[in-house]
């Protein structure tokens, strides 16, 4: 039986770093200053932070939430970005400073100037409140995946608003469209001002690192291959493949998702003195966008990481929803996005009878299809997906290209590596096979939005000519060959597959490279110049090569094992 070595907790080792663990040691390590400011990302358990830090000697405590505008004012102020839709809003341009009541803020600053002893300032915006003052600044950061787990438990408030009672989808919507974007913009101006970074992703085991350790970890990661921390989630259609390959809980009903390269939502781990310190991987992109992305990619996308890899496991599960992604124009006008979620399905594995729905059958009546979808949404009929959509057999290592506007769906019994651009959430479900979500409620259907973006020219002929499993050999050498597998010319991502038994030369080409090890047991990524330590990857792991690395090689770890190995690589096409 095959033994898998998938690493669920990849980390960057930081030699000679500084770290404290546990509240007693953390509090004892903080130097005494007139002001101790503890700034918090959304999702941090502020009440517990206040309780813990209040154990320090202090003469006054200021909680930043009390200095903000009223909830009513903030709800009104953000309503145009939140909209009345259950899922979709519009990307905000708010600054955190706009959340504060000017008179309350000025009064708090006056109090800080005149106070004797140590004043604690705790909460989101603590650095803003104490700007220009003698202080110790601690930043309590938070990974978005952990924030989402807390949403599900209704544990945490939004910035300035107590929305814990709301549906998880609404909490997530406020985070995605407003709070996270606003706080990332704010945090981006704080990095060189923070004295200590606090990890409370696991509240039972908090950890603290200093500024030098933080930047040492950032710089090490930005100049060598690395992995973000994958997270796994069940789905109504979820399967069983990842349980075995990724070493997950065999008792769980299913796992449908694995997000193994979504830097906006994944985290990084720094290993310091035997302890793991967790921080959002977006911090790396905010701080070292040019090194990681490459100058041309940064010029085009700013500090957005544009490539996303994730798994969709339907082996032993069901079909995904029949869906379509918006065109770039629609996404820009309706959601404030600069690009849309173009994607592709790479079949990492496939069981018997696996299929992919892709594009529409030639000669169908668009009005009839939309009418049937509307009637199905009302419960008047069962939508006949195969009447309208093409269904193709899906085999291991097939590659299906899915530019925005293309109707698509992975069928049951497929293990999909989804390679796409990064906007989250922007999927319009057209039909969901009469099933309920994991919460027991119908999943949101978006027939009306979908009808506005479906490209009716993506029919059978187009799919076969442009989207279905086109492979072109482009280079070869001793023990390796390189193939182009996509993506479609409308998409900015290029993908290259390498089959190898020996050492393969690669170059980042001034773009971040994202790879998955699609065939083999263990491989090693090396620098021809010794610029970084050899980096070992295992089957099914996704790994990132920063653009600044330049040249690198990949070979099987065991030089005597001549089995065929494979990687799929994605980068931004110029």
C-alpha cells in the first residue's frame, strides 16, 4: 500500500529567533512604556485580549471600540458596499480612520498625553489612536481561515459592529468586501512600526515574536521556495480521496475543499525555537510583493497574489454545482474587481465514470435553458443539465480550461486541482442538483446573474477546439520533457507540465511560479547557485517559487528511483 507524506504544517525555520509562549511569559517579556498599544485584526477575541493584558500594572484602559462611531452610523456608512444581497457586495475604499469618532479620538489622545503611569490601549486601530506617542506596539494578527471558523461559531464581531447574530455568509461578506480589505490597507502602513507580533489563532497557546524575528522570517520566505498552510473543509458534494493522501480524519463525513495556495486566506508558519508561530500569508505579499510576484506582475496586480491552487474532491462524492464565473467587465462594474475568476480543472486523479461538464451543446436555445433554470429554482421541475451542457469523460492528468463566462461543473468521482485567478466567492451557481448545504438550507442560486455572463458561443465545437485537453510538447532534455497545457488565450495564467526522471531546469521568468507535484513520491527543489537550501516536496503538495529566485531545478529525491515524476506549473503570461 502506498504511503503518502503530505505535510499539513509546512514552516520556515528561523534560527536564533526570539519567541515567547503562554500569557505569563508574553506579558513578562513586554517592556514598560507610558503607552502599551495592542492593535487587533478583525476576528481576534478582543475581550480576552483585554482581560489578559489588564493583568499588567496600568492606570487606565482604553478600548478602541468605544472611540468609534455608533453601530448605526457605521452600518449606514458601509451599506452601499454591503448591499442587500445574501452573498455579494462591492469592494470598499474606506480607511480605518473613517470609523473613528473624531471628538472621541481627540479626547482619548488628550487623556493619553496627561495620564500618569501606563495606559493600555487595546483593539483595532490602537496604533492609530496612539500615533506619535512613546509606546510599545503589539499587533495581534489573524489568519482569515481561523476568522471563518470563528464566524461559524458566532464568536467574533466585525470592526465597530456586533454582527455575531448574523448568518455566516453575511459575516463573511462583511469581512471580504469591507473589513479585511480596509485592515490590510491599514496594516500595510504599520509593518515598520510594530514592536511585537502576537499569534492568538490558538487562544489556548498564544505566542509572541519580536520585530527582528518577524522580518527575518519574512525575508527568508520571500527568497526561497515555500508552502502556505493548507486548510481543508467539507462540502455537500465532498469526497474521500484527500483523507488518505493528505492524512485527514478518517471519521469525517467528507472533505470537499483544500485551499493550498490562496495567500489572502492561507497562513504561514515560522518555526522558532521548536515552536510554530502562525501569521497570515498575505503579510508576505504586502511586504515583499516585488520579490515574490516579480516586477511585471506587481505592476499589473499590485499587492494581489494572482494565482490560486485548490483541490475539489468528489471521489466518492457528488457533482459540484453547475456554475459560471463572471466576465471581467461584469466583475468590475458589479463588485469593484479588476479581474475575474478564470480557471481550469486539472485532473490529479479520477475514478471510474468521472466526468466534467464544460460548455454548452451546439444549437441549444438560450431562452429555453434560462427558463428551465428559473423553473427549477422555483421547484417546478428537475433541471436536465445534460440536455444543455456538454459532458466529457475525465481521466487522470486531463486538463480542462474554463475562462469566465463558460458553464462548467466537475462531476462525481474526480479529484480536481483547480488552477485559477484569485478572486474569492465569485461563482454564480445555476443548478445544484436539488441538494441542501451543510447547514441544511438551500444553497444560493444565481440564475439571473449567470444569465448575464454566460457566453453562448462556448458550445461543443468551441470547447473541443479551445478548452478540452490540449497538450503541446514545447521542450525536452535528458530525463525530462515540458508540455504546454493551457490556459485559454483569454486567461492571463500560463501552465506548463513537466514529466521527468532526472533533473529539470526551470526559471521563474520574472513571475511568481506556483507548482503542484502531480506524480511521484518525493522531489527536491534546488538552486544551481546554492541561493537557498534544498526544498523537499511530496506528492500532491502545492509550492510557490518567488520570482526573485530566478533559476531553479527539480529532480526526484531518490536519484536511483526511475519512476516517472510530474509537476504542473502556473505563472503569469506577459
